[in-house]
C-alpha cells in the first residue's frame, strides 16, 4: 500500500488531509509535535486531533518529531522509501504576530523545515507530488495600496480596479512591501518550493491560502480568524478587533474545499506552480459581517471591542483570484460558502462546549 507523508498532521489542513487520503486507501505517516500549544497555549493544542487519528484510523502512524530535525526526517523517509506516493507539507508557525517574538524560531520552522521536507522528497520520492500550504502574506502589505471604498460594513476595492471582479491574482508583486516576519519566512519557503519544481523538475505546488478554516481548527487570538471568533461568540468571551473599524475583509475557504484542490493537483501534478487559493468572491466576509451573522445564528449580542490600532502589515482587504487553479483543474468546485462555514463551525463549537 502506498504512503502519504503529511507534516502538521494534527492541524486543520494536515488533519483534513490525513482523513481524506486515508479514506482513499493510503497509509499515512503523520508528523506533528504539537508546536501549536507552544505558540498559542493549551487551548490551541492539536493533541486531541492527533489522538483521534491514532484511535480511529487503522492505517495512520504518528511521528512526534520536529521538521527541523533532519536526522529524524531521514529515518522516516528512508523507512518509506519506494512507497511514498505524495508529500503534503502543512506544518508551520502560522502567526505574523507571534513570529516577531521569536524570529529565529519562526524562520527555522517555516523556511528551514520546508527545505528539509523538500530535500527528503528529492532524495527518497523524487516523482511524488509535493504540496505546500503557503499564505497570502507573501504579498506583504501591497494589497493595502489598492484603492478602497468604505461601505457600511466592509472595505471594498473600487469598482474601476482590475481586482474588483475576481480578486487578487498571482501577478501581484511580492517585493518592496512589509511582509511581517512570518510573511518573510513563508516567502522563503514559497519560493524554494517553486524552485525545486522549476530547477530540479520535481512536481511541486504552492497554495497561497486566504483564511483557511473549518470546525477542527484550534483557533487562537493570534491565529485563526473565524475559529477564534466562533469560539468567543459561543463562550461569550470578549473578542478584540484590531483596527480598520472592523471592516477588514477576508476570503474564507473551508478545509474540505482546499483538500479537494490538493487532490486535483495530486492526480495531475505540475512543476513549480503557485496558486492563490481562498474563498474568492464566492466566500468572503468582513469581521463586522461575520459578527452580525453569528449574532443572528446564536440569538444574542457578541461581546467584542474595537481597537484603534491595526496589526502590523495586516490586510485591509484580501480576496483571492482562484481562476488560475480553475483553468488548470476545471473539475474543482467549491462546496462551502461563508454562511455554511459559520453554521457548521458554530454547531461544532456549541457541541464542544456542551461536552466539556
């Protein structure tokens, strides 16, 4: 039986990939050392997700190791040499706020960890598709230079601009902008994944995610917009909005839809491709709009505070143009929009709190 190696196997995207490829009949070698608990605290731990994999998936094998540990990665890839059908690299330090606390930790995980995974794949599974979860933060704060119009509940790009209809495409420059420390480390990883495809001829793809979300997301204030918002709404905990009058817009893609995009690439891989991948015009929302929808779903007012200062380098408006991926993989379709995402996440959080 062929094996898929998945880093970050306890996280939102890695965990979704574990279940998806396991259901497709593959052995799964999952790599995750629950660094999320170190980044964001006990409530953000992926331990429960990892335990669920171990207890319910017969062909899942867990490796509690750090992707910065090249010797341990050698052992895993060497053990599965000849059996590796694909590598899905989702492990990361995901917060641009947290990265400023420990820049070396951030860079070593996001950049060095990624090149470690690439090297292992190059030496032990050259023909296997390599899928990497990048981020829209590779564009830095360049999206904030777009011409915006302030509406009642959101910022919007002026209708005269080329990005208004479909969102931001891959031609936006990644140069001469403030990326955040996190964004810079992800740029290094993003470019390297592309380069291993273009230089070495490997089958690699970069997916520059908007807001990746779903009911298994272990949201925290520093990372996981919708997951943490839903958590605060259900538990009646104060939610803090950082700047932009709460009208900042994010496009949200459900983990299920992203994994289906991975599956399309896996079955027909290309070399060194980069794709913007988010909710696009199909699924986007401002913070105020998300709060209004949650209040309607739950039947009471949320406890939130609007702060004046925005996070450094944070986007005012970001909507992904996914048409490049759709041209390359026309069978891929969305199954979730923001309404369905919020309904599912609110129900899951209510159930979680009930069972505590």
